[in-house]
């Protein structure tokens, strides 16, 4: 393939039947299968930030199959078609992209909401925690601590709700907003305690995932899960000097683990 194919191609979500295309996509799945006539073919899944599409290679299968592995960024050339009612791509060629900027994580799906907008909501909701001790813990965990950057990158799940980069902050803002509305309807509730719990209830997810061609589970995520990881983060934050001078030490031990 020529150099023109090294640029990102049309987004997956914009591909239409009959469209010839070329460009860069990540290989999220690679299987060698056998057709009914006994010939082998490659069954792939191509992915970018906008979505994924199944793809197949029927010609020069063994030769092309040696050029890349699952998880690689590929340069591909092919045509979009409908196969059994599903949009798919038949590829003429595919090869691993060896350029220095070929980073599979750039092709992961991302949140649709504007990141600066979400950050503004998060800051506003944190200011709704008026108890100084609780606010210190919240600020330490999601703004100042070592996990603050991961809090903004992590998904909420791998295949369920908010399963994309930035999904955790989006989900957190949504849950905390519900707390605001609930406390208006029920003013006797402890709004500081509930808001603090909402803002940090999934903080353990900052250590739960890995990032490549797909969002995977870290070794800690597999062994412990985000609830136990959250308790470890909480333990570090509540032992900071002054964190509980005006706080409620039961918010971490009781509320978030039962969400």
C-alpha cells in the first residue's frame, strides 16, 4: 500500500455499503476460519474511536496473516458491503503500521460529552460538599491524588454502561447530579455525606483497567475488583493530616462499598 494509506481513514461510523476505503484502524480481533468450500480466510474486527466493523480477508490469507497480530494498528484497503444484513468490510490488503505514532489506545472509544464541561460539573458538585473534612477527602482523591489523571481516563465498565475512555467521570457526574436532585426532594437527608459518597464511589476503577487495542482488566482489577481497590485509595486519603477534623469517618467504611 502507498503512503496515502498511512493516514486515518473514514470513521467506522461513517462507512456505507459499496464504499471503497483505506486508512488506519486497530485490529481488535483476528481469527483464521474455514469457509464451507474448505478454503481458509481471516475474520477480523477493525475499530476506531467511533465504533467497530467486522472484516474478512479471502485472498493471500497466509501471507497477509503473517503481517500483523491482534492489537496492532493496521493500514488497510478494502470495500464495505452488507453480509447477512450486517455491515462488514472485505479487505484487499492489511499490514501492521510501523510508524512511530501508531498507538492502539488512540483508537479506543471516547466519551461524547465535552471533557472541559465534565470537569466544570465535577468542580461544581465537589463544592456542594460543605463539610470540610469530607471535601478534603474528595478533593484528594479526584483532583490531587496520584489517581486523579486515571479518574479522567478510565471507563466505568468494559462492556456495560459508560464503556469508553472518559466514561468514569461522565458516570460520576451523572450520579452526583442525581444526589443533588434527591436532596432537594428530601431535605432531611445528609447531602454532604451522600454527595461525597457519589463522587468517590467508583474511585477504585482508576486501578482496574489496562489500555491497548481493547480496554482490559489489570492484575489488581482481576484479583480484587474496584470496590476493594476503592477502599485502599480511601485508606490512603483519610490518613492525610486534617482529613477528618470536621469529617464523618463512616462515609468510606459504609456508604460506597454498598453502592
